[in-house]
C-alpha cells in the first residue's frame, strides 16, 4: 500500500508536472497522463488547505466567540 504523500510532496510533484507540460516535448498520451495526475494533486492540495482552514477556525474560537491572536508588531 502506498504511503500518503504530504502537502509539500504533492506541491513539489505538481511543480514537476507543470514544468514537464510547459516544455511541451512529451508525447500526447504522456501529457494527458501528467495532466490527469496534476488535477488529482490539485484536488488533494485543495482538500488539505480546506482542512487546515477549518482547524484554524476551531483553534481561534474562544469561549466568548472568535479571538484574534496577538501578533508581534500589532501594538500601536
């Protein structure tokens, strides 16, 4: 069974696919396979980003509603 790839690994592979497709020297069948792999990677990355966004929303929820984190440099 294949190990699940990380977001960063998926992004790296996606960059490789884009580069290969931009070169334009792959045969049609290979280009289509790369494009298909790329669309699956995009979907996976979008899902990971959506999950991270939901986790951030939960983490930022305080007992009295949403709280904003204190960032260095926010002082006036």
